[in-house]
């Protein structure tokens, strides 16, 4: 009887823990993109242009892959991913959106 109860509790707890880990990863990716917006705007203030290489001005959280930054006519787009999830997060400034981001300067991730 005790083994059945432990098994039942484990079957409930394990999926919830896995979901919590993925939410934390997505939160880290969004945070990195918000920091990227700040770093790009600071670079723009200094240089009057955006860049694809911020050097030591910007670092991602451990495990976050990217960002892949692309300059556009009036801004830039960027996306990041993580090896532990299939979700991808993106952000953009200017008039060229990058899915799944839909609002300028607001990071958004795939569902």
C-alpha cells in the first residue's frame, strides 16, 4: 500500500517539476532578451547605430544559445534558444517583427 501511494505521488510530482524547469528556462531567455534591448539601446546612444556584436557589454545566462542578431533598416531583430527546450524567444526594435515577438521591445516565446 505504501509503495502504491509513493508511486501515485511521484506520478503527480515529476511532471510538475519538469514544467517548472522549462518555465525557468523560458524566463531566463526572456530576461536575456530584455537585457539585450537595454544593451543595444545603450550602444545606439553612444554610436548612433545598432550592432550585431556587443562584445563584453552583453552576456547570456548559462545554457542560453544566441542571441542571433540581425540588423534591419530601422532597428534589429534577435532570437535565443536553449538546449533543454524546443521553445524559441524573439524580440525586435523598429518596424520588422520577428515571430513569435509581436510588440516592439517585448520578448515573446513560442508556446
